[in-house]
C-alpha cells in the first residue's frame, strides 16, 4: 500500500489511476480512510471490496413496517452496484413476516435488521445510520424505486463532496389519482415534488454523509418519525437541518428521479386531510408551527404543472391549511408543558 499526502484530496474517491512503475503499469484506487485520501495499489479482484469499504460504495437503507412492500426493496437491490449494500430494517415483530422474502433480498449484498417490535421510522433510520458499512447512506422509502442511473448520479455527487444529495421525486399513481381535492399543491403530503426548480432533499430518497453525521452524533428525532398509523413527519427535515448547521454541503439532482408509488388509499380526501393535520402537529413539535403556516399556504396554492384550475386552487389551500392549523392546535392541547413552543 502506498500512502500519499493531503494534496491528493482533489482526486475523486473510487477512481482508478494507472501509473508507470519501471516496466510495469500499476493501477491504484483512491480511497478515504482515517481523514486522509490514499492511493491503494489494488488488483482488480479487490477493487469492489475496497470501494465498498473505503471509497465509492454506497449503503442503502429501507425501513419498513409493511411486508407487502418488500417487492420494492427487491427492485432497489437489483438497481444498486456490486460494491454497494442494502440494509432492510424490518420495523415489525418477527412473527409478522409470514411470507417468504423475495429472492433478490437473499443476496449477499443485502442485510436484514429485525426490530423487536414496531419502534418507528426514526428509530429504524437511526439504526441503519449506526450500522451502515459505507460513508454514504442512501435512505429510500419502502414504496420508492429508481433506475441504476439515479444510483450512479448520487454516487458521483457524493464523490464530488456533497454531504447531502437529493433527487427529483415523481409520483406514480395506482388505480386512482384521487378527485377534485388532489392537485400538485398537495403533492408534498405524498412525498413527491410538484416543481423541479423548487425540489429539496426529502427522506423518500436522499443520500447523506453517514460518517459526518455519526461523528457529530446527529440523529433523527423519534417523536417526528412515523410509527404505526400515526402520520407525524419532519424527522428528515430536522435531521438535514442539523447536518447543514454542522457544515454539510448539499446538492439536488433534478435530471435523475426516483418514483414514489402512491397507493389508492393515500389519494383519498380523508387520508390527505389527516396527513395535513399531522403536519400541523409535527411542525409544532419542531417549534416551527407559525412559520410553517406561510410555507403550507405557498405549497398548496403555488403554480406548477399539476396545479388546480382557477379558484379551486385557493379553496384547496384554505381546506388543507385549516387542517394543518387544527393539528397544531391539537398538539398545543396535548403536548406536555415543557414542549409547548410552536415557533
């Protein structure tokens, strides 16, 4: 092994460089280890292992309490590279998984982590963060899929130095697209972007620098992560906010996409209003409730390719923001005295 000094820090991790040495040509792989960049002389057989442990390998994490969505995890397993790993955190009691796992999840590059019970999304995300093998961890919702080109784009962005990488999230509706109550203004309740120029990293598909987060003890807040049927949210937003405050850089890749598969039950008016109600509760828990009301109004009535026509856009805005307000007020009543700060 040959070590080079910090002047090589501009080299892209995982890139192979060939140098002459006497009468031979030796291939090196750039890796990151112990805070420095090194050139490691490597045979082709060891390249995948070196990249997975030290360089360009990615860890993917899918946290699920829905066994019926494991086929999406199998799709992700087929899309990632040979040097990558997939962690599937099963957030349900062991006896709840009655059906056989898809064959793609029996691959050596897949690790299954079983929670003792339904501990919640944030608990599961934190477990993946603590146990991932690579410096890059890509969080993927259990109803999200993407192509291999999205994986490589995220890999390139992380190699270039972005501590947070988001991609464009687009919807794929099932048998129903909902009714008059669902337009692009409500897409954020479904975890998809309405406009590419306003896209930001969201937990449905985002890559983060796991070593950076672990070194600073940054974790997802469990009171914001979904658990059971409760629809609280914002654990990803708060987590990313802490990463940014600690100095992490960010990029959003709108030329590649991840597909969020929207089930029929999630386009119903009752679900969307309940989701908005929980948005209000979550914003209050985060201490951002008052500021969030203006954001919610802008999102609900903002223009875009799937906007509602005419006055209906503003009627929907009033309907859903009213639900957000009701959720926030409910949290005021039920929150312990020490947590009553809506921001």
